[in-house]
């Protein structure tokens, strides 16, 4: 859209934030932190653009008016992270940070992600789509959630199957497709993958035992531990499988893979012939949050990569794709 910048000229980066999805407040906080981090880099000229759900033409006009070489999307939710925005940016033909539309759409669909994970040999808890009549082919306890939300929006733990009817009715008023996934009691961890390399895992310990939206973004009593002690082989296997699903989904730049390490011993592996400590991949986030509570920046910091450095690497990767 714009003439390529010379090596001596600042790259003009526009940080997109907002969007029409339920996670808009998280996006605004994340986007402002990314813009502030990029603003610390002398060779980058950063602008912020808050959007709702623009057409390709209006978004193109806005980006042209600002002057943009690279777009840095920091949106969360079905449209902003699930392929809708990415398709607009591909139509506009402007370099952008993060996964392309196909990978974004696949990762946002939790059931599709699980199918791709299984095909790649990555274990994930049994799950099913909830039928129109509300029937569920997973034994309680299980978790009900929308198939295409993040930040634990709409997630409900069902201990007694009789509780499911009311929860399904409530969630269907705002979400067309719901799934049920076997509840796994265990330790919650996440692995950030940066340009195909796994960063140190982060363990999440919510005060009430359930990592919901409030525990992620509202309360300050959730505890995070980078590189926690784990059973032998678990960290290496989580890292390997996180990179495996990153590539299987065809993600780019940065993604976060969420895991549970099951309580107890004597579990049966999904990998024939292997003993397994009960590791289960839950989902993949292609635009991880960048708030003060967010996990990807914690993992990067443990590798000596501060937020400006992390954001710069992603801009560099997008810029390189524009010249391929």
C-alpha cells in the first residue's frame, strides 16, 4: 500500500486494537502496552488505531491515512483473532504480525484444533460438540465452553450432569456452538512458542482453583511461576508438543499453547508404548494477551526478552515476509 521504507527510515507500525468481540477491554489494554513498547524503539514510528469491525475498504483508508508499513493486530476473540481480521489484512495486501487467516481460524475453533492436535500425536482431553437437544457424549465432570472464544469467556465447570441444561440455555443466548470437554484435575501450565521455539513454561495457580476470566484479568491473587518444578521429562515434552502443534496449525510469529498436567499416577498414555505423566493440550491462542497479567511476556522475560524486544522480533518477522 505504501512505498517500501529504506533501511534508514523508521518503519511505520500501526497497532490495531478493540474489535467487536467480548474480549475488547483486554484487547485495548494489550494494544496500548504493545504500542508503548514499540514506542521505545527509535527506528519504529508507532501509531494506534482502535477499530470495531471495519470493511476492507474503510480499514485500508484508515491505514493509508496514518501511513503504515506493518500492522500489529492485538485483538482477541472470534473476529479479531479467528481469521476475520486476518482475511481483511490479506485482502489489503499489507504485512501484518501474527498468523494468517487459515491458521487463525483453525486455532480459534477449539474442536478443529483438537482434531489437528490428535492427528499430530499431541494428546488432548476427550470432547464433543453439544447437540441441538443438549445431549453430551462426555461423562461428568466436564467443562462447557464456546468453541470460538478465548480468555475463558463462557467457560463453566459442570460437576453434576444435571447442572448442564441451565448452563447450555444461558450460553446459547450469546454463543451458537458449544462444546463439552472432559474435566482434568491438575496443574495448569502454558507454553509460549516464539518463531517456532518454545519458551519456558508458566504455571498458573488461581486462588479458587479455576482459572476463569476474573482470575486472568480482574483479581490479583492468581500466582504465576515461570519454569516450575515438574516431573522428569514433562517440560521437554510440553515444549516439543507445543512446537509440534504450532507448526501443525501453521502458526506464525507467536502463539501460546495451554496445558494441564494431570494429578495422580498410573495414567495411560495416548502415545502407544510410552508412559505419560498425563499431559493434555487444551487450546492454542494465536494472539496472546500483552497485559500486565499476560503469560507470553512473562515467558519471554525469562529468556531475557523484554516487551519491546518481543514486539520488535514480531515486527521484524512480518517485515521479512513482505519482502519474500
